[in-house]
């Protein structure tokens, strides 16, 4: 398949689009809480930088997947476009998860109305394993 069709396959559809929108929402939430005293343009600029960082992590992971796939046998190896597109997707999602974890650990009330639920779950987990 061509690179264009691989990208459409990896990022098309309802669930893949929903995952990308969640990553964008996480970036916007982190930027709006981190730079609360700044102007709206500064917060949006920060959110764009965070998402571009996720995209850069995806590009790096896509390139690494191409290089690491060369060690496989020819008949088990996926085309370079498939490896790059899946690496790009996993890198963007991984970057979004990292921003989510940093937001949960660093910023108070990062999840808004869902924060008490997460706090209760973490309190129960620390009670079990503590």
C-alpha cells in the first residue's frame, strides 16, 4: 500500500479520530491549566507545541520502526509505509499519555469533575498495596 492509504487506514475511522481528539483535548487542558495567567493566544500556542511534540515523538517512533523492521525476515516484514504509519500513531498516543500522566501528577484538578473518582481509586490502591 502507499503511504497515503496507510495513513488513512491508521488514522481514519471513528475510534482513531476519537483517540486523536482526546490527545488534542489533553494538550489543550494541560496548556490551559499550566498557563492560566497568560492570554488565550499563549495557551493555544502552548497546546500546539505540546501536540507537535507528540507528533515529533510519533515521527521518531515511525522512523525507528522502519529501521528495526529490517532485522525481520523478508516474508514476515511489513512494508515501510505500514511500519511508519503505525509508529506515528503509537507515538502520538504515547505522547498524549505522557502529557496526561504529567498533568495528573503535577496539576491539581487536572481531570475536573472526574478528579474525585481518580483520587478515590488511587486511595484504595495505596490502601491495598501500602
